């Protein structure tokens, strides 16, 4: 029990110290080659429904994509290696290899019964390190994996990313998820009474950033106990320079403040190393059931005086 | 009153018995006190030849307080006229026989061990000081006219603490040496002179361990002059212990920390439990890690207060332990192979022993530092009943509230704060019965409100992180010691532990424990050489809990961040029982060998297993100053509660089993030097490790989560070299060389244990300067903790985070740690109280010690996370 207490205390202290400064690169600062997210146009694909998975990639040259999927894979500590052979799936399932294009299309022709049967079979396998046990109550959660290579300043860089798709076996349509969408993004000088959005950015000025996201994007779905619950929405505010106040903002149903999701503050400070003449913002909106969308927007930056 | 010329023996009531001279088991609860002094006749030859002398004796005081044996240790003489002595044929001038004869007439109150009168040896000196050369007109005693009347009277007390001093020699004499008389202070510290002639008298007061005092007093005709003398101790510390008794030899290694060892060690802020970290075998901890000993995890160290287990012994972040030094008599630390009367801790055992209250008057202390403020008060209610209370409250919250700017990304809704309280009552109606009641409680709380919780943790569902923990303990102890070699100790305790933690809505733990402890020990001293002990040791608790959390990472596990499984479990009145019976014998064998075999039968309620444990320790005192020792013992440690919970773990887990081996030697070449070496080996079986295997429960395949499939070992060498307080200096050197390994599965290659530290070196020293200045330093050098390097990372899109791909587990190490801590104390001693100010500087040369590695979001870059920079803490303490 001392361990639990120490752990909990440790979490609290870590949370406290997370506000401390560091020289390590910031997560939301996009510099060079980055893979920022992966989206599927249908996060919970139905039988025979074609799903397209695509990635938000910034920078890098000579990009090489390799998409694959797997119904039962190892955990992060083993690079999500696929642990179930293709042959074991039987006929009717798509190939694990999904191609080398920027996007991959995949459909799962299996019936809900086939999905449930496969899920039950997989749930009898030992659980890889660090992974949750299989939960077949809604369907089969499969993993889509992207191995992305790029040339960066003459060097080969590789990023591996994974995303889950839920193949629903539960006929209850309430579990179908759709991607939340961003309507618009704007910046406005802080304390500017003109009511006008800015179409360029100036050094040493502070801007209020605003996203337009409809509250209708928050879907309701039945939780494990069958009670209807609201999605949690999170925006990650990537940008190519400057300082953003909050890396992420969220709509937390427990706190019932939707504007907390859509507001942030941006500034190009004196010591900022940004040298370009165009500031790029990459806004990634996701829910907590695999739904993702993004928006990119650029602003010219006036020269530093 | 005794004529000065007849005795002139300044008695040093030395109650500091040499540790090697005492062969008593148990704890001295009452030191012997001198009730009746005896005058040694000044040998005529020595008087004639004007020779002074000092005779040092070792005397044995029996159970009734009489002197049963006298052993001559040392005689020294000094002559006024060296030429006369050189021509003399006399060897000791008769000092030895005079002192021995006088010593046999001394009467003491007997020493008590564990409440029983017992024989003890103490050092005792007779000093023969030459009287002034007689002048024919001056050597006479007061003439009495009628009955004697008191003319000069008073008490002798210790300066600063007002403690009454018994056996002080008070001498009243005329300045010209014409008259002189002597009195000895009694149990109440009181002395009196009768029928002194009116006029001016010189008074000199002397007692061992104190600086002598001199004064001039005016005695008036037909009046009593009442005066108290406050003597300045040679070493000022209220909590100094009068008699040091050799620790019982029931264990191979037992480190006994007396309070004077504890309170002034730099870097420990006077905290008794933090001091344990300076002993051999103890790994350097970070924050609230706990105390990891001899290659086992902090979970394997049991902390007890008077035999009652305490779960949360330190405040938030490991800043302080919950028991104030003023209430502690000593801290016993057993790094392994301990008595069969204890169990369930495969690592070590720390038993905090509280004071046996026997205040002669009201005493107290107030301690204020930048960290907290504490107060202590002890009060004698009657001759047999005394009470002490203490409390402490941090003020970090006030400091942090002021320090954190308003626009920071965190606001401290409830800044970190803690408080604790203790109450101790002792009732001893007679020598056979002792009752003690101890209560304590502690409360810690912290609440943070994050402006952007999702930035701190990508799956945050709330902006709030909260942490609170509080507990209460009440323990009743009854000791019955009839005069027939029987001794019975019964302890009943109730504890209530409650803690609540939540972070960002994704991690919630709430738990409430009601714990009942029963400890019953019956001892029987069958004969001089045989002591038997048997007893019961029960801990039973009932828990209510609501938990939603991921499985806490255990030793050897890396924290999984993305795709964590969050488990929800709830329990009401869930019972956990840990009950045991034990027997133990102490056999004194010929050749100064003590053999202590023991056995313990532990019942583990969850799997209904009976767990036999055998223990054996042997000590061979080859020479008075040299002892060889060795021992072996089996200990079982139950799974932690979450490990055996049906949702979080595996209820079919068995306790881990460790066989502890230890051999060592102890050498005390002189009274103030101790050397202690030990070799240890631990063989661990049934080690609880995480597993991905499934099991069938109620016809369903469910994750097993943990199994007993692991194994491990730890081995090493320990050295403790200690220079006890002597010539105003004390110091110790502690060194540990060790290695601890684990195998997560049979056949897997061994890996380093998380807390493995190859070299642990600690140097502690302090020097008492004149005018009560004291300087203490501590320097530590410790190998860096093992770490696991990362080979790369995977981006987990749904969690919007990167997950590391680890390399070989614990295949790398952090840089070595070294740090200097300094403490300066200055004490001002007034007659009835004293005040100390201290400056404690932690990390005096501002070493940037690496405590962990920080990683960039994609684990491609690392940076060193360093510990606290130089940290001065100023404090002030008043005692009365």
C-alpha cells in the first residue's frame, strides 16, 4: 500500500513539476519533419464500409509510406509487432499490407458474428506487455500502422505511428463514431476593440486564438454501464513558431465549459527563434473514441523591428 | 555533612557504564542512582607525602542496589613534591584499598531492565584531592550549641533543562582554607549544611558530566540561606541518554540510533527516520520512495512504533517523518535476520521506541524552521503518571502561495501542507506494572488546479489533481513483570488510514482502512543462561475502497502511457488478516556464545496458507571487545493489496519468500570506537512479477496480471566505523558494496534491481566547539540508480502521444550522486531554559545530482533532471 501511496504522491508531484521549464523541444512546436496525427474517415467501420486512413505530415522529402493493419499486436514496448498470422484469419479478411500510398483504403467484409468469433479467439491469447486485455463487448479493435520514411537534411528519418479502428459487432448504432470537425480558425489582437480578425502576425504582440467548433460535435454514446455519456474533445495547437499558452485545450464534460476547448493565446516573443515569414498553425481536433480531424492555416509575419 | 579533611573524596557518580561491561538483555528503563555515598579514608602515607590520587573502578551493582563486585581499572597519582615521591618506596600509597573498601559501602537504587531490577556494572571513580596544608589555628569544626540547624541549603540542577542532579558534591569552605565541609545532593537534588558560622563561605559544586560551579554565599546568623545552583553540562542535550547499554544480541546486525545521534545530522533536518538512510545497507532514496534496504524494495521495510506497524511514516514528498525526535528514545534498525517476534518484511525492520516518561518536572520545546513549526510538552502528573504531547504543522503552503505567480499554469487550490500530533501517557503504579497509552495522527493535503490539464496529460478529463492522506493510531501497552523471571507485554492498537488521490479525472483512488493490532509477548528467564519467549503477532484490517486507475507500475516495470488499461474496482469491508505465533529462545552457552533459535508460523488469510519461518542467530564474544556473529532466517512478504485484488491483480498469489543469510564481526578496541562489518546474502523465491497470461474465472478467460514466477538475489558487504562522542568529536563512516538482481521469469537473464546501488558511502562528523557552537557535516557518495535506455518511439495517434521502445532493462546507470550537507548549531543556555539556532545547508557545494532523465516528446533527446540545489534552512528551537 505504501507503493500506491508513493505512486499517487509521485503523480501529484510530477504534475506539480510538469510546469517547470525544460530545454527539450516542445510537443506543439513543429519544426522539420513531423507526423502530427492519423485520421480515418470512419473510425468505427461497419461491414463492407470502405475506410480511408490518412496522416497529417509536415516537412521531410521523398516520403515513403507503408500502411498495414493487424487484429492482435504487441504493445508499445515491442513496437506493436503483429502477433497473429494472416493465415489464421481465414478467407474474407483484407491483407495485412495496405499499400504505400499517402492514404490507405480498407474495408472489412466480416459479419458481426465473424468479428465476435475472431475477437473471442484472440482474447484467449496471452496479453502482451503493457496492453489492455481484449474487450469484445463492442467489437474488435484492430490496429492500423504507418511506417513513414523521409529525407531530412540528407538523413533518413523514420516515424512509426499507430491508430485503432473499432470493427463494431454490436448492432447498436449509438456506438458509431463520426469525426468531429473544425469550422474555422482565427486570430485577433488581444484587447483589440475593433472586432476584426487579424490576417497577419506581428512580433511582440499577443493574439487571442479562436476555433469554431459546434457543440453538436460532442456525441453521446453508451458507456460500459449502458449510461449515455458525452465525448471529451481535445484540440492540439501545433504551430511553426512563437509561444502558445496551452498545448492542448479540452472540453471536459465533467467541467461543462465548451469555450475552454476553442480559446488559446499566441505570441511571438523577443527571444523566439522563429525566422520565417509565414507562421503555420496545425489544429488537430480529436474525440476520445478515435475520431480526428485537422485544419491548417498560415499567416504572414511582419518583420521584426 | 562530612568534614573535608576526613574524606576529600570527590565522588564521580559515573553512570556512564562502558558498553562492553554490561551483559544485560533488554532495555534499561532505569539507571542506578547513588543513594548513600561512602567516604574513602585518605591514606596516611599519601597525606604525609602530599600525594593526590584517582582510582577508577568497575563495580557491579546487584538487583538490590548493593555493590557485589569491585574491579580495579586504573590508579593515577600526583605528588606536590616530585622529589619526595621519587625517593619513596610506596607503590599506590593505599589509594586502591581505600577506594575498594569505600566502594563496597556504596548503596544504589538498582538498575531496571525492561522494568525489572537487574544487575549492572558501572564505572565509578574516587578522587583523592590534597587538603590545604594545615595551619594550626584553622582546622576545627563548628561548635554546636543545641540541636543542628540548617544554615545553607538548596538544590543542584542542570543548566538549561532544570533537571535535578543527584550525587553532586557540594563543598562549603573558607577562602583561607581554615574550614571546609561537604554535602551530597539527594534524590531531589537537595543538599544542606548545618550550623555554619555566619559569614562569607565559598561554595563549589561538582558532579560528573558537568562543569564545576563556584560561588560566594553569605550565611547570616539564625537564618537559612537558600540557593539553587545550575550546572552547565559538559555536553548539552536534554535527550542524551544516561546509560548506554549494549544492544541485545538477538540479531546479527542491529543498528541502534540514540536520540543524540539523530537530531543534528546534517541533511536530515533532525528527522529520526531520515537518519536511517545514513546506515550501511540502506539505498539512497528520492522523495517519498521509502527506505530500500539490502537489495529489496521500500515495500520490504516495515516501520513500527513501539511494535505497532505504521503505514505512512512520512509526510508528503518524504519531507518529514511523522514522529518528532523529542518523543523518541531510540530507533532500532534491523537490516535483516531479525527476531522471530517480527515478520512480513523481506527487507528490513525499523522499530521506533518511544520514551519511557519519567519527567521530574514540566519540560517542553518549540522548534520553528522554514519548513514547519513543532512543539513538545511533557508533564509529571504524579510520581507514577506522566503525559507528553507534541504537534507539528508545516507552512510550505504559505511560502508556495506567495511564490507561485498568479498567471502560472498551476494554481494551488490547497497548497501542500501537513500536520501531525502525538500523545503519550505513562502510568507505573509499581515496579511490576507499567501502562502506556500512545496516540498519533497525521494529515497531508494538496490540491492543484491546472489551467491546461490536457497539456500535462493528453487524456485529462479534469483540471484538478488532489492528494490527501491522513491516519490515526492509538496503542495501549501493558507490561507485567512479577519478580519471578516472567515478563509479559501486551499491546493492542487501532489504526485508521484514509487516503484519496485523483489526477485529471483519469486516476482516482480512495481508500479507508481500519486496522487492529494485537501483540502479546511472554518471556521467561528460566535460568541465568536460558530465556524463552513466545507470543502472538496479529494485524487484521478491513478496507473500503473505490479505485479507477491503471495498474501501478511495480519494480522492474516501465510506465505505459498510451493504451493503458484503466481498471475500476470497489470494495466494502474487505478483510485482510495477517496473524502469526512465534517462539524464541536465548541460550548462553559456554565460551561466551549466545545462540538464539526461533520459529514463526504465519497465516496468510487470502490463500489460507500456513507459512513456517525458521530463524537462528549465533554470537560468539571471543574477546570482551570482539564478537563474531552469524544468522539465517526465512521471511514471507505478502503481496501488496492491489496485487492481490481480483480486479487489479491475482488473488491466488502467494507471499514472496526470502531466505536471509548474514555473518559479521564487531570490534570495540577502545571505549569510543566501534567497528562493525557484515556480509549478507538474500535468496528470493516466489517473487511477484507481472504476466500476460490468462486464467479462467467463472468460466471466463481473464488476465492473471501477476504470478509468483520471479526470483532474485541480493548480496553485499557492509562496514560501519563509529567514533562515539569523545574529545568533543563524533563521527561515523558507513559503506555498502552490494548487488541486487531479479529474473522476471525462470530462464530469463538476470537484470539489475531498480534500487541497486553498487557503492553507498556516507561520512558523518560533528565537533562541539567552545561556547556551544557545533559544526556537523555529512558527505555521501552513491552509485547512480539503474535506468533503461530508450531505442526509439512509436506515435500513438489516438492518445496524441509517443510511446517509448525500451532497450535492455536497467542496462544503464545515472551518474553517481555525491553531496555535502552542513549544519551549524549555536546554543545559549540559561538557568531554566535554553535556545538553539541552527543553519542547515543541504547540498552545500550545489552539486547538480541527476535523479532521473527527462525525455523529449518523441524520446529522441534526453536531459538530466537534477535534484535540489543548495538549500539553506534556518531554524530556532527553545527548550525548558
